[in-house]
C-alpha cells in the first residue's frame, strides 16, 4: 500500500500508538489501514456417494481439480457465499448444507470454510471459472491433479468419515509447502 484510501496522501508502515503490529498509517490524516485475512468459502457437494469436483479455468492452478470455492463477499453469510460459489463454478444448488471443515492459513492470510452438502437433484453444469465439472467416486478421483492440499485433505477426511457416517467439524492450520502450490 502506498497511498491512503481516505485522503490520498502517502502511508508509512509503522506500529501505531497503543498497537503491537505493523500497520499502514496515513502520514496526513493518521488513518490506520488494517489488513485482515480473506475468507474463502466452499462446499463439498455429494450426490449418490459421489463428490462434485471442478477443473479450474483460472489461476492459480488452472487445469487442476478442486471443490467449488472462492472469496466471501461483503454482506453474505459463509453459507450464502459457499452456495454462491457452488453456483458460479458448477451451476449447482446445495441442500442440507452443514459446516464441515475450517482451515487457518496464516502464511497467506486466509481462512477456508467448507460446507458438506447434498447436490440438489444431482444437477450441475460448468460455470465461467471452470473448464469441466464432474461427479467422482472415491476410487476415480484424480488425486494427482487436485489443486490444493486443503482440498485433498478435505476429500480424504470425507471418505474416511463416510465409513462411520460421522462428519465432525474439524479445525486445523495449513502450513506452506516449500516449492509447491
């Protein structure tokens, strides 16, 4: 950040009085510009024991498979965001969505939230951010083509949880992969 969004003057990167972190502070109006994590919301849509995956049409990881997910917008709940992202990427609607997975991803200042849901009537298509969308049985998932480690972990946990029909909410911290996306 170079300029204040309030008055247009330059900013310094400093620790404001009565704070303990570096922040961008306007040299003129003294506005403190807080930078907080972005929230990514998504779903794990299921239909007849298959999961819906989307092949990414955008970077990062274009051409790799993922769960439908994206950034939460202002004025929507996390579930509304997950439903919107599922529609945008897979032209799919969700039924009976429940909170399933939370990841803290501090090294890139993000939080990921996934909802486990039924794919409404098994209907889906291909949205503008996807090259392809497909329902997969566990044994047919292209594991080596999964876009992100948290997506792979979420899928692995889902298939393990499915054995006992117990789907607990989990929270964990994702760590950076050296030299990999």
